[in-house]
C-alpha cells in the first residue's frame, strides 16, 4: 500500500468517525456510514441493520438519483443458498467478495426473473459485503457495489470497509438499544392507549341499549385512533347483511362511500370480503393491492378506493352468544399505517363488546316489545271482559223481563215472552259459539266436514237468512250471481257461517237507506265473493288488525252494534282452512267497506248432482222411555218437559247414584246424563252402566258444558254413545233421542231373530 493510499484510507476512517459521532439518529447514522464509503469504496451500496424485530435497510448512490430510486424500495432478504454462494455478510457472518461479475453471475445469483432484471439494470461489476459485529453479535452488514467501467474492488477495499464497519458497530449497537427502548416505550404507550380505549368502550357500550348509538360509539372509538376507515354491517332478521354505518374523518366522503357500499357487495366466497367474514365468523387481515381493487366490479367504488389510497384491511365478525350479528371492517389509507397483531387483538375485543351491546339492545327491544304486547293483551282482555259483561247482560235483561211476563195470565203476553226468550237464547248461543270457535281455532281443533258445495245456492241462502234484518233497518240488498253453479270443496255449515258473518257485519254498520251488495263471480279457476256496503267504513289505523280477535271499531257506550269482535277472526281462520283468502278494504270512515273471499273452484262435473239436498229428519214419532240425570233442577225440568211433549215416558234423577237406582227399575231406552255432578260424575255413571247386564244396551248421551276434543274422547271411553255440548237446541236433542231409540230397537229385533 502506498503512502497516498494509506493517507486516503486514514482520512476515510476519520471521516466515518466524525460522521458517526455527529449522527443524531439511526437513519442519519446509516446515511453517514454510506456517505463515508462512497465513492471511495463503491458507486452505491446498502447498509443493513438488524434491530431484532426487523432488518432496516438504508440505500445510497453517489451522485446518481436514478440508481438511488431503484435501490430505495429494496428490502433485505436472507440469502441461504444451497450452492454456497455468499452474497450477504448479514446472512453468513462472513465477508462476501465478488470482483468479476458478468451476466452469468447475475443469472446464478438472482432468485427470480424480477431480481435478475434489477441486477442487469443496476449493471454492477464488483461487490463486497462485510459484517458488523459488537461483542461477538452480528448486528448488520455493509454492502458496496462498483458499476463504473474498469472499477473493481481489491483486497485493501475489503479491509477498509471492514475497518469502517468495526468502527461504527458500537454506535449501531447503541442505536439498536435506543431503538429497542423507544419501541418498547411506544409499545407500552400503545398498550396503555388500547387499555384506555377498551375501558372507554366497555363503559360507553355497557350503558347503551340503542343499536344506532352503539354503532356510532364504535366508529368514534376506532376512527382515526386505530384506522382511517370503519364500516359496520349487520345481519337482518332474514339473514341478509346490510351496511349499517361507514365512518371517516371526512364525513362527506364517508357518506358517499356508504351510499356506494349499499349498491355493491363483494361475493361471500371472496376471502377478505365482509360477507366472507360474516359467513365464516372469523377475522381476516391482509393488504389491499391494485389487483384486489381491480376485482371490484363497480367502477365508481374502485375509483374511490384508488383515490383515497386504501392499502390495508382488517375484518372482525360481531359474535355474541353464539350468533353472528354482523362484522366490522377497518381500512388504512391516508395515514399510511398498517394493521398488526395488536390491532387485530384490540378490534377482536372491541367487536366482542360491541356485539354484546348490540345483542343486549336486541334482547331489550324484544323484552320491551313483549312487555308492550303483554300490556296490550292485558288491555284487550280487560276491554273484552267489559265488553263480554255488557253483551251478556243485554240478553239477560229481556230474559228476566220475559220470565216476569210468564206470570201474567194473558196468553198473548205468554207468546210475547216465549218469542223474547227464544231470540235472546239464540243470541247467547251465538256468543258462546263464537267464543268456542275461537278457542278451537287457536288450538287447531277445528275439523271440516268437506263436501261438494254450490256457492251460488249457499250465498242465496245466506242472503235470504239476513234479508229480514236488512229490510227491518231500511237497507237495500242487492244479490249478483253467476249463471252456472260455482262448486267448491268445503264445509257447507262453516262456509255459511262465514258468509253470514260478513252480511251481519255489513248490516250492523250500514245506516237506513244504505246498500249492501253481495256479488259472486267465477274467474281464473277461483270463486270470488264480495260483500260491499256504503256504511260506516273502516278507520285506516284499524284496517290492518280488522281480522284479529276482539278487534272492533270505536263504539259509543250504548254499543248499539254489539258483538265480541270475533266474527271476522273466525271468518279468516275458516277461509284459510278451506285453502282460500279473505281481505278487507275501505277508503276510510264513512266510505263503506269491501270484503272479499276467494276459494278454489272445482270442475263443473265434480261432485254428486244432489250434493246440496238436505237429509230428512230422523225423528221418530213412537214414544220411548227416557231418563234425564242432571244436578241442575232447571235443566232437568226443561228437558223432561220437552221430551214429554213428544210423547216420551220420562224419569229424572238429581245425581249419579240416584240415576242408577231409577234406571234399574225404569230400564230406559235412552239416558241423557250430565258430566259434572256431585258424588258420581257422568263418566263413572257410564262405566257402571255399561257393566250392568240390564242397562248395557241403553243409549247414553252426554249433555255437558265441557266441549273440548279431549272431553269428547273421555266420554267415548267411558261408554257414551253421543256427546252434546250445552246449550243444545230442542230439535237436535229430539232427533238424537229418536235416532238412538230406532237403533236400539233395530238391534233388539236382529237379536231376537237370530235367537229364533
């Protein structure tokens, strides 16, 4: 080495020492090291330092901005090679020297085509890489390249580069310690901020039972403290995810992004999409590249994502009590930050708290709705009981008056009292029947006696039934029928009940001089019945609930229209059981009503020709022995009187034991027996009856106030032939007694013939 060379190297070391001593931070230190080496030991170079958590690279080129721009994006990569080629002292811990580099060397050294292209563009012909060690620990490497013509590294260059590396190694070690301390302090501060954020979130979210407030709280906590953008999607009752909120510091830009997000969603099978996060109920973290944005099929959204510089994403599901309620998506854009494990852990905890708050809000809303419904049901019950009391007292008053009239000797007065009693009993029976029908429908116990029904004949019958009432109020009645029969498959009695209900309703709420129109038509495979009137109409607020039980329009205290508010509820259920539809329309109060029933039409050739012909009465004119067992004196007396009026020989008993005693001497052909009696109830009487060889052939009819399906089953199991629910019309009672008498006598004739 010449004296000039020695002086040059000494000056280089002195310069390095001065620059190192004057460096205030790590980045300045790294730049100073490279500055002291260029151009003496190379035209450009890298200074890589291992900070423990990452390797930081500083790149410089001597008076060549273009080359420096090529070097700046590069990152250190560990160079473990199977061929033993040493390319980096930070990987091997040993100096790397390559002084005769050509394209063959490039192809051998390059990891891939991109690196090969980069090497060729840099065009270096010589390189050295020396390690930085402090107290035996490898802390970095200094790598220098020569690209100018005829420049090559020599042995002295390697020695000088190593001297410079050894000189700066203690400073680098100190900088590592300072950097580690600063990172630890920053990490502690970040952890403290996260704890404060979680504490604030817990405090605010625990006090919120409003979903919107919960979402706004989450957005405020996250933006801009943790992320530049926040989007929250929630799953609705149908399982569909919808955008609930988009937040950014720029409220106008956030509103625009929210509007765009509502019209386009990434497919649920795309990893990283918010729907994917919801479907799989697990978080996703990843960079957003240009290629990802190109997958967005909405050009306006894609352009906005590019404009704001979105480059990193973190998705976390909102899961509470095993239910996925939605997901939170956070994006980094203008800040340049990237999400790390701590961010993911923080958002996971925040999402859990938010999901619980949202679920609590949902449960609270459900509880409030249940409370509201319970209060509404309680009010409806109170109103119904008051209404029921009114409706029951109304017929009781004329009944009491009629009973007083019965004490008068005048026959005309007796006839009037009888008519009053008949009307009021029918009214009471309708009230009870409606209540029983509602109970049966609610429990699914309505059964239909399906047959072929001509709706033309049925509608005509219903109109004729109601016509006297309409005429008595001065209401015109118009009937429009198709020429051909309109056959349906249904229960004739129940369909008649529905049509009559609609007509009675129209009559109630139409004033004198009004019009009620009943129109039946056939079209498109359906039978449609319309009952329209120009009466009081329906309040728009009431219209959606008009088919609910106990719902009625406002009535004055006199309750002139009466009723329990059950007719339309029963009509809707019965029409539904027939596979049909029922609807109501009104333009408002005082503008009339329009009720429509639609039923499936049967083919014209379907069903027997005489389907609508009524069966003849089975009542027998021959007297029979009949026993009545009931603990209610009035019930016994009236039934005995009715039976006796038809020529039957009648006996009665006030309880089960007495009934059995009377029966053994009287030997009735038919016995009518109550169920709920003191001593032996009706079921016990029937069981003993069927075990008695003298009485077991007697027809047994249960007449009781218990009318449920299970009550009928108990009666059959005990041995009753028939079950009737009170009140029972005299005609029904007499017909059934006659039928059982005939059946019993026919059995005896057959038995005697067989013995003979």
